[in-house]
C-alpha cells in the first residue's frame, strides 16, 4: 500500500482487522463489534483490496491470519492505541455521548451484580455505549495485556503482573450442597467421596490448592463436571448429590436453594481485582468504567451514570 492509499483506510477497517485477529471467526468478530456478519465480510473484502493480500483464510473452524496479517497485526494495534489516545487527549468522558464498545471478562455472578443497573442507567440517558461481557478464564490476563479485553473482574490470591490492578474486597471459600444432603459438619472423607462440579476448564490456582489439601491426607476427590458459570453449578448442585466450592458472597446469593458448609481444610483468602491494561490509567473512558464497577462491587448504590465521569 502506497502513502497515497492511506485514504482507503478508516478506523472501522482497523477495528475489524483487530477483531478478526483476536476472534479467528467472522461471526465472533461481528458479535464483538456489534455488527452483522455481512458488514464484517464486506470490510474484510475492502481490507484485502487495500493490502493486496487475503489477510484471513477460511478454515473448518473459522479464519486464520496469513503471514502478511501477522506482520501487520502489531502495527494495527499500535495505530488503534494511538488513535484512542488522540481522541481522549484533553477530553472528559461523557457516557451520554459515547458509542464506545467495552469488552469485559468476569463471572456470571459479577455480570448479574453489575449489568442490570448499568444497562438501565445507560438506557435512561440514551447512551450508545455497548458492553461485550464474556466469561473470565485462565487466558484473561494475557488478553488484557494484549489489549483484546478492556476490563477483567478476577478473583486472585495475588495481583496479576503487568496489569493495572485494584483490589475491591476479600472473600473466603465455602462448600455448597443441596439442602439436606449433609446433617452436620462435612469430613474430608465425605468431601472427597461426593461428586464435584468445578468452575472453568483446565487447571486453576483454587483447584490446585484443593487437590494439594486433599493429597496431604492421601485422598483424592471426584471432580466430575466442569462448567463456565456459577448459575450452572448452582442448578446442578441443587438437583443432585454433587457439591461445589463457592466464594462466600456467591453462596449467599444461592442460599434459598443451596446449603453452605465449612470446608474440611483451610484455603487462603482471595481478593477480587479490577484489572486492565496499564495504558487504561490515562484513558477517561476506562476511568469511568472502572469507577462504575468499583462502586457497584464494593456494595455502593449505582448512582446516575452521569456522576461517574472520570476525575
């Protein structure tokens, strides 16, 4: 592409390239950008013409970047970051005037605490802001560092490295089971014998700590099902003889259907962290978003969105 061809590019094209690179799927990129698949396909066609390269080739599972696309990727990300800083320079963030898309990772419990009130407030001021919420996973810190995710609401024993991190509160873990399954304190042997439902895929720090505690007694537990949300776990545990480990604050929300029991071993406290890229510290929009999440998750009433302008 020659210098004269710069007029062939626009911010929307760069955002589409970035979304395709992150999602490896036209449909997921469209969802990420709140666009139709046809709009993303049309923009991809324009990108291919500008760069004289396929950029993304179709596979059985989506699309894969070409070598040229991988070379372009850091330059596109740098350009988007610089444009973001340019637009934010010297300006306050007004949610009533913004049409920004915020990509957030967190649990379903966090989304239930935050999104209903936030959506009502945004609708009341006719804001164009859009929130893309996805389940947090072991890959969330890396996605935050790459800039693929704007904000993560993460339970951590230690703050993640290389990110702007703010501890909101501390909590402990308890065991949950259906009412009536256990009549008294649960022994370690009973804990290990019960089929268990865990949150997420693969290994996690909490699961490793539980396995280590059990192994010290020369026992093994029976983890049968892994799902991606607390609501799924609660539904399974309430209807079966399965058990699970919940944070105390989450367990309280399910008290009508789940009984809470002390764990037969000790786990450390964890902190709930708001995490974002280091550059978000100078981003008025991110300052606003963090303040909204901070006030809601620290138990304060979510007041008018207009009052959450960065200070």
